[in-house]
C-alpha cells in the first residue's frame, strides 16, 4: 500500500502478487489497491497488474501442478475434522454471526481484549480522512473486509490461534491511524 501511495505501482504489484501467493485472502488487498490505483489512470493500473502478474501466475501454476487445475485451491482438499464446516459458504465463510462477532472483538482473545490500541488506530483513520480521503477509504475497506471475513468464518479465531488470525493482513492498514491518533491524543 505504501508503494502504491508513493506512486510505485509496479513494486506495489510485485508485493501484492507475492502476498497473494502465500496468503489467498490477500487477493482482497490486490483488488482494493487496484481500485485505488485505477483513479490514478489506466497506465498506473496496468503497471500494478503487470507487477502482480508473476505472483499470481506462480500461484496458478502451483495449483495446476498440485491440484490439476489453476482454479483448484488447497482449501478444497481439507481432510480434517472441519471438512463439513469448511464446505459451507465460501470455504467456510458465510454471513457474520453474532457470537463470532462477539468473539472477534470482545471474546477472551478478541481484538479489543488483546489489542485495545486498535481503537486508537480507528480514531486516527478518522482524523486522516479529510486530508487523505482515498487512502483512508482503502485502509477502511481492507479492515472492514477482513473483519467481516473473520466474523463470518465458522471458527472465529481461525482454528488454534491466540486470536482472530484472519484479521492480521488488515492490521497494517488499520495501523496507519496510530500516528495521528497518538499525535492528537497523547
């Protein structure tokens, strides 16, 4: 995101493609950054796409070699106690559930319990919104996407983990607000 913000779309694309290669959910970030860069012009978006292409091509090649088709992902082949739950919705993700939402935010290992500083980060994004409207929109959209994803997953903490692990890719986007929040409210 920082590379995209600073006008380095090819490098931003390389980083985004590499992230997608190792974490499928990062594709949502690729889409958000692509939308952000589209406002800077078709050439900028094309440069970003060219940068992202190698990582995405490697992922599709791996899927073809490992699972016989580029559109077959490893989550399709889960063979543990979660097979039935994983098969519901989109790889186990459905509409957010009230209990899951409680767990993600306020449960024993929820975000507000383990990382209350994230509240300050959200306030800081609000402080930045007037000056950096598009950038804050990206940060808010990525954060919201991963929160909804986690609240809709059949395991709120994503399995055995110390907290809602599927929110982790969004934390750098949310953390953009920490500096302004601490500067305004020391």
